């Protein structure tokens, strides 16, 4: 982020003569290596370079997860998407909408909900959640 000293070198990296115009595809290792030399962040440089790119390679979850798409400013409207090994997309889609919790997390949630219910804090909302937690433990 902005507090990182490498963040402020992003423009040095994304505007570096070796990348303009890009005669070849750059992978993250290339950007990391050049970023070290220039003391610039390869992550934010890649995001900046993505804006002018004709082709972008990325993991499935960058496309499937709306939060990642939004944070990466990925707009799929009027775009062609090619999926490599598309038979894996079902698992990726399932993972992107799945969430796992441990028993200790459920116990901690139940304790917090117990406190809210006993303190009459939005009791009508917290009591059903507490019941769900109790049924899962």
C-alpha cells in the first residue's frame, strides 16, 4: 500500500523503458526482478500495466469472485475470456463461494452471541444466529 516505500516507485517500474512498448510477455518473476532493481512494487506495477494490455493472464478467482474483480478493476463487459483447463472451473467456483469455520470459531461466536442476547442487544436478531451456532457445535 501507500505506506510501503516500494509503492512510490510504481511509476518508475511501469514506465521503465524495458516495458515500453513491451516486446514480449512479462511474467511476475520479471517484474519482481526489475522491481528490486528500481525499488518499486511489482504488484502495483502489474496492475497499472494491465490497464493498457491486450491480453491478461490471471487465475480463475480473479474473474469469478466479484470482490476481487472489483478490487482489481477487472471489467468483463465486451471482453473475450478464454479459460485454460476449463474443467477445473467448477471446483474454483465452488471454492469462491464456500467458507469454512472451525469448532473454536463457532464456540467464540456463540459466546459473543450469548453475551449480546443476555444483554438485550438486538436480541431478536442475535437469538436466531445463536441457535444456529448451537446447532452446529
